[in-house]
């Protein structure tokens, strides 16, 4: 099936006389005929037994997203932050290290630089456009992963997935790519060498600001028997001696994440949240096409304003990442635009407060146009140096273009700019 069909059909095939729409299995528990049956599931969890780590409704969504990304399996989480945390913790323990580019979501920067540090995991940030020699110097014997975002939030830098994947694999570590802004409609990182893909499903996948969620997708392509990941190739004594590479083959990574991390942390979405996410996924292809179309028109309008210092949108021919976007994002560059208002923070706030239709809110990738001031919101916890590295300036405003009539969006932006 092609993507548009997968969004509607993948993951759930109704049986004869069954509901045509994926049902909500609103239950924490599952009943079995014998104690032996339940005991067998604790040896090898091949069925649903408790909704802390699996649920039939959520399973449908997991299968659909894995199919869209081209992976062997997926695991939904309660948020995008949980997805990125689990993606790393599934590989790292105290004393290990990861490498990340700095131009990523501010919450992820904090997660990596502060929270992981408290857990004993080091994160080394390396400029995304650094030469290979510089990148290579960041690798250590204890390096376990490399991380980047397809489209950085909010810097909108296009990550050179293929280049970083080659460098990661040269060092026998996997590449994790957060594909939130692109979604598999615009980019499939696995096709360019990524090993693990994460999403905040709260954003475009949902699209309606109805549920907070995340997902991890396993490509099934990384060789965990390379010698750097003994926890995949040696018996897991916390799960009756299971050897993940032996017992689960290509799905070793995602099964280990569920059997260890989801079992212990329980950051699993509710069935109703997964139902709402699935509704969003069903219209994702149509919405992404419109987001991209609207955003490009808005970006071109903003580029012509004398009240704006700069416009960052890779779909613009003038954008420094335009050529890279043509390779990784040929169908469009999402609906998010980053602009820098002349006059700094005060003028940026004045512009945002002057908008009549666009919402000033802590969200992005919604069906409704919304704006945010990253320096005082999503990236507020970053130091000045980290802000610069993340591509965030005091006058930056993140504009998330929605699905309203594009002329209405432009008129609202124009009337507020005209007041400055």
C-alpha cells in the first residue's frame, strides 16, 4: 500500500462482522483461562496482559506508524519526551555517552544535558555541519548513539541524515532521528540510514491538539551483535534469561524497550488517546500537503516584510538549507516557519500580542495557526550559549501555519506587522 492508503488501512483489518472503525479497548486487564497461560506470558509476552505496556487499540497505531516509517516495530509512549528518553535509555547506562547535534528541541537539549547527566549519561553536542574529523573526535569507546532532528525545532535546520548515519555506523553505533516535524509523509529517515526514529505524536500526527504522545520506531537494520551492546546479546536476568537478538531477531531493540523500560516506567498512552491519534493519522497525508502549501506562501510573504530581520524556512529558495531540503524533504518542509522580528524580544512580543486570529500558545503543528516565543518558552531553560547553538535569538518567533485559508493567515500577520 502507498502512504495515503496505509494511513487509513494499515494496522487494523476488520474481521467478518467486526467494527469497521478501530474500537477503543478501554481496559487495563485481560482475562485468561489458566494460571499457566499467564505464567507463559511472563516468559514470552506474545499477547496483551496488562495495559501498562501494551493495549490492542494502541497496538493498531504502533503497527500503522511502523508501516509508514518502514520499521519492523514501534512502541507508543505517553509523550515525545518519553520517546526520546526511552530511545536513549534502551542503549545507555550510567557511564555511557551519546552525541547529539545542538539544533534540536529545547526540551530535548535539557533532557540530554541535565537529566541524562544526573543519570550518569554524558551528551556531547557537535555542530550539525561540522567536518567529519571534528565529529569523529567526539566519539569515545563508551559512545552508544548519535541523535538529530530531521527538521530542527525551532531552528528549522535540515539534518543531513545520510552523512551522520554513515559516521555513526563507522563507529558501530545507531543513529536516532526525531522525525516529528517532517512525519513519514515528508521524510522517511530509515531510507537514509537512520536506525531508530522517534516522534512527538502530539504534533502533526495528531494535528488537532487532542492528545499528548510519542512513539519509537525500530528499523530492524542495526547489528546489535557488533560487540558494543552486550545487553542485547546476553541473557536478561530481569526477564528469565531472554536474549533479545536470539529470541526476537530484527525486532530486538523495540522488544527490549517494551520488556524493560515500559515494564518499569509505564509511560504508556491510554487507549482513548491512541484512538484520537489514529483519527489524526487517517488524514495526515491531506493535512501535510496543505500545511506545506500554506507555509510556503506565508514564508514568501514574510520574506518581503521590512519589519522582519530574517525568515527561516527550507522551502524558500533563499534558505541555506534549501538544497538539502530538496534531497530529504522533496514534498515540502512542514508548516513551521521561524522568523526574527527587527527590534528583538520587545518587538517580537508586540507582534505576537497584536495577532487577532493566530493563537499565542505552547504548541506547534496544529490545524490552527499558532505562534510562540522560543527564547522565553520552550527554550527558556537554556543558557545564552545554548540558545545560540540551538539557533534561537531573542527576536525569534515560531509561526506554526495552520489549515485556515492562507489569505486569512497572511492578513492577520500583516495587520500585526503593520502596527510595529
